C-alpha cells in the first residue's frame, strides 16, 4: 500500500493544500523567499497534512478551514525540522543539504521562527482559536519531550515508562493534533473528535516505535539517518530497553559502558547484535502492533467510507515501511 493510493479519497484536496502551503511561505524579504523555495523542493511524505485532510473527510467534508489547519501543522512540523537540524548539527535533510549547512545556523534558526509565526498568523487570521489552543499545547509537549530525552540520554537511564512519555510528547502529540484539527474543521460531534484523537495518539506511538526499530535493522536509509544512528547519539529506545532488562545487571552495565564511550562501527554493531540476541526488536514489534491495532479500533465510531479505509491503511503503511 503506497501513500498515493492511501491519499486517493483526498487527491484533489492535497493538490489544493500544496498550492496553499507554497503561498503561505512567501515573503517580501528575498532571503526568506529563497530559503522557503529551497524547503519546498525537499518533498517529504507529508503525512501530517494527509492526516488532517483524511480526518476531516472521515468526519465530514474538507473545507477552507481544514486547509488552514493542514497548513498550520505542516508549517510547524517544517519549523521543528529546521530547528532540529541546527540542534543536531545535521548536514542533510531528505537527501538535500540542510538549511544550516547551506546558510549557517543563525539563518536556519530565524527561518524556523518565521515558519512557526506564519502558521500561527494563518490560524489567527482565520479565527481558528481552537486550532491555536491545540497547537500551542503541542509545541510545549514537543519541547518538553525533547528536553526530557536529552536529560535521560546523558544519564543513560531511560526506562520503558519514560520512553513512552518521551515519544508521546515528541512524536505522537503532533499526529494527535493533526487528527484533532482535521476533525474539528469538519464536525461538532465530540465523539468523532475524541475517536480521531485516540487514533492519532496510537498511530504516533506506533510510528515512533517503527522508527526506533529501523535504527536496528534493514539497510541504510536514503533520506534518513543511517542504521545505528540512535546508538551513536547514545539514545536508549524500546528495543534496547527490553534487551537491557532481559540480561544480568553486570551484562547490562557492560552494554551501558560501551554505549557511553561508543567510538567505532564495531561498537555499534555489537550493541545491535546484543539487541537482536535478546529479542529487543521482536518485543518492540509486538508493542508497535498493539498500538497499531489500538489506532484501528479507535475508528470504530467513525462512519464507514473511503477516508476511514485510508486511515486504516495508513496504520499498515506506517508499521510496514522500510524507511
């Protein structure tokens, strides 16, 4: 199942969104416009606006307000990616040199600020104050999740409870907000909105667990980080968390020590092999599939239609992807 087939019920709406999104980034300042055009060339999967549009269609009809919501979340998401590349000192994004690699950190940070402010302005101008309430809470959660992960990574003491708190805030909160905004743009039925919120949370957690699994298996990603990227950054994710608690304290301590001073490809491979040997990937896949089923179950109250089918198919796409 491809994203193009999943997006079939909203194909025309996505075309409209792409046009609105490009227009939303325009500026009279030449440098801002230049960087914005560069960002547009970096075509991502656009899962977040897809979620807004499908959620709206599943609960009612896609409207002008839906498009404002989709633009708001994609501008916010793009802003966070630009800022993340500065924080991570990344030199690539989706196969292109990152903004900070081309224009340096100061311009990258300011560009991220510009994108965020444009999204907020669009919501204010449309008087979409319910969108603003949700999105500002999301920005807060994403920041808190990132900071908690940094703190725990330094101490190498992330347990499963903390892991889920981090990914719920860092990743799932934005997908949750996409679904809420989409539903709010097309219905006043609180049961539908609640169902879409639950779907977004479960989908977001499954999405992040899959990302964490991909760090331990498969081939290097063309448009993403290489295998073992999390390990090199000393990030302890679900596969490693499970593997560490499956062995003796002395074995776990040895792996943590190796992770703390990791400095070679062999060290990375040793940790990957440790995780595989102790069923870390299998456990993570089991948990991921549980959340995937929760996402599908959340849609039970949503009327059967093409958009609902696409939302179910999107869950399968997320958990079966290879990059």
